[in-house]
């Protein structure tokens, strides 16, 4: 009887581990494809981003990273928004890369800090979330960076560099090594994306 229960428990956890690993790998593959097309300003990037985010919601909910799960719900929404925005055909409506000016940038920063504090307080006191404030601040700033990214503001890449650096540590503590590796890759490609978008911006003046 005891051996049967132990065996069933082992198979259950083994099956769960394999399932979670499969979700993680699929989400990472889709996320990397999204990043590849994003740097090239190709609107199909949003389809891959949405698919990756849907898988991420499942995985982060299961690991009690509720801020991250909430963030990935937002990624789905911003993915739809980004695709619509990038699909505008007329030249006067077409988006081009640019810098966000200082005043609105400070407003976004302030809102992100407030959002991090509110989310952190909520998840610390009303859920079983791990690392509530760390998770909440990376989530709050990711909300901002994703919106700026959809609007093609170069500033978005600067924020992603810092966010992805922090996410390496966050995912590592949760033993989500696949996502930690993905965050490192994102960190590297955020630098590349910043350089590429900056060059694209400078070409407008030549």
C-alpha cells in the first residue's frame, strides 16, 4: 500500500514536471521568435508574443508568481494592441521609432513605482506569492516597457535591459531555469534591439 502510494505520487510529480517543462520550452521558443521579429519591426512578432504569453500565464500561476501571471495577461492584451497599431497602412499613421520625451517619461516612471508598491503590498498581504515586492516591481515596470515597445519608443529597450537583468535572479530563485536563460537572452538582445532601433531612428535624419 505504502509503496503504491509512493509510486503513484512519484508518477504524478514526474508527469507534472514533464508537462511544466514542455510548456516552458514551448513558451521560450515562441518568445525567442517574437523577439527576432520584434527587433526587425515585423508585425507578425505579436502573434508569437501572444502565444508565448498564454503559456506563460499557466506556468507562472502554477508556481505562485501571480504578478508574473498577471503581467502575461497584459502581454496578451498589448500583443493585440501592438498588432493593430503596427498594421496601420497609411504613411501618416504608420509608426516609426522615436524617443519618449522627458516629461511623459517621468510620469511613466512614477506610475510604475506606485504600481510596484501597490502590487507588492497586495500580493504580500493577500496571497501566498513568493518575493512579492521584487516580483511586483519587475511586473510594474514591464507593463510600462511593453506599452512603450508597442508605441516604438526606443526607451523601452533601456528598461528591458534592467528588467531582464532582474528577472534572471527572480526566475533562478524559483528554479525556472529555462526562463532564467530566456531572461539572459532577452538581456543580450535588448542591448541589440536598442542599438538597432537607435540606428533606425538616426537614419530618419540622413
